[in-house]
C-alpha cells in the first residue's frame, strides 16, 4: 500500500501522532513531540529523510549505522529484487547456500582466529548468542561490561547495559553482570582477578555513551587481562564495524583478535534485518555438541544473507575506503573550525573515522543542538546516556557537496543552540 494511502486515513499529522500514542508507544511518541522533533518519516533516499509534511532532513543518525550505505541503496535494492525471484527467508533448520556464502565471506574478512558464524535477526539477539557462547565455552557465568554500556535490550544483553533499561524489567543482576568504568584497567582487573569471568564485552567505541574514545592501550590492556585470567574478549562492532572507522572492523585498528565479534545494523544495508556472531574455534563447541542449541526462525534469513553479501562488497571497495578517509579529514577539519568559534559551548570532538561525538558545555547541550539541527534540516540524535554529547554519524558514501551543506547547517544549529541556553 503506498504511503499516501496509509497516511490518508489520518485527518492530519497531529491526528496521526495522537493515534500513535494510543496504539503504538505513548512514551516514545510524546518524548519526540516534547523534544521538538515530531518526525514522521515518509519517503527516504540516499542520506535524506522526508517528513510527511514534505520537509527534507540530512540523516546523520542512520539508525545507529543501519544506513551506512544510505537509504534504499540502489545496488542493494537491485540485489534484493533479483533474490526475490528465487529465494525467501528459507528454513533455519537446513544448510543454505546463502548462509554459508555469507559466513565464508565474513570469516575471510574478519580479524584472525575467527572461524564460525552464527546468525540472528538483529543486534540484541546476536549479543545474547555471544554471551551464551561465552558461558558454554568457559563454564562460567559472570560477564563484565562498562558503566553506561549499551548492547541491546534482549534477555541477556539488557543486563550488560545501563541500569536505566535493566531495572525496568527486573533484569539488573550485578553479581553476574558487573559493570566497571570505561578506560579503567585497574577496575577491570579487580573484576577479572577471581578467575570466574566468562567474558568481557565492549563496544570498540561506546555509542549510546556518546562515543568516548578508548585511551591509548586501553582495549589492548583489556585483551591482555582477558588472556591472563582466561576470560573471552567479545567485540561489539554493531555500530563501529563496516568501514565506519576507515577499517571494516574498528577493533582491527587496535591489533586485537577478539574471541567473539558481533555485527548487525549496517550489515542489513537497511534493507533486510540480519545479525551475525563470529566466533573462534575454541568457542564453537556447542555447534557440534548440539547444533540446535540456539534457534532463530528469522536469523540468517536467506534474503538477508544475500543483501549482506552485497553490503560487505560495497564496504570493502577501495574507493569506499578512500572516500571514508577523505570525509574523515573534511569533517575533522571543518568541525574544529566551528569549535574554535564556539569556545566554552562546543567543547570537544570525539572522532575515529566517521564515528563522531560532539561535546557541549551544558548538561543537556546535545538535546538543544539536536532540536536546532532538526529545524535546520538535519537529523542527529543526542547520546541517551550522556546528553552533553551529540552522536554525529555521516554515511560512508556521503556526497562531498552534501557533506559541505551538512556542515553549514550544523554550524548554524550549534550557534542557535548556544543562544537558547544563554
């Protein structure tokens, strides 16, 4: 059914929003209204979103990196369309050409030591698979993560994240899921020293925390501690993978070979949901012991695998890598110029490739900037667990002319937000 027909049943945008509160999610719908971002997405293309009112927005949120390659990327659309002539989601019980082909390509391009792939329908489920795998491998239960972490909202994943989400569903279990401060190796070692930890799970750059960058040697130090105390290292690359940092996997920039690597979001190309867990041979025992140990009807859907193969191919092109490098330089230089003109307000730039967090000198500064960006035709989101910081994530294929326009609009929004807070 065309979008126009869907929307025609509502008297107005306001009527639709009221019905959204009634039948979908009242808290989330009202939050965005109150935040000054009553966005109802209509058509989308490249790195643009169009509100039902017709307003155009440059998307710098990308739904956590789901749209790294843009909205409705033509190559991915063509790949899916062709695949639909022969395939559907498949049957998760049986071997599949598409699943095996994607698994082979993921392993070929992965950090060394990873040898098997397990599929999920999304990132949270993939994290659950990783944690279950770590517990089976080590015979231990405890999983260490960082304060203000975010690894998804499913059964086990939610316990590794901030207690804002875990307490809501009575899933906060500090004995089994201890959290330690980021960039604190001493605190990490205190948790590992007893020798009862199954795994440490870390986003290479914690997204929902505002992309704080790991201090030099920190991730390498965590990996060494894991080896010392025989705990597994799980790299959550859901938001930092697929060339966002200028390498296919952000963790490889640290020279770390994780025991388990998790990917999702961008792997789908924004076209067909899929997640994947890459594991070492040491961790693969349960696949032989009981290959039915994790069952996911939509995990590794064949259409998703075919789209993901094309996503990997586009991401790995040399011109894509070079374009990310060029955009990284452009955004870094221009944002520093903007920062220099906003001393005391625009206080910091956290950047690794096209993963960026913009810091502001107000406890909720990024919320004000987000609203002004929205009014100026840009969609970027504040960091839920540190609202001083704006998540700023341009797409890896973004046209340079659009990047220049985005930076101009960003400069205007930052200046206006400064005036808002006085």
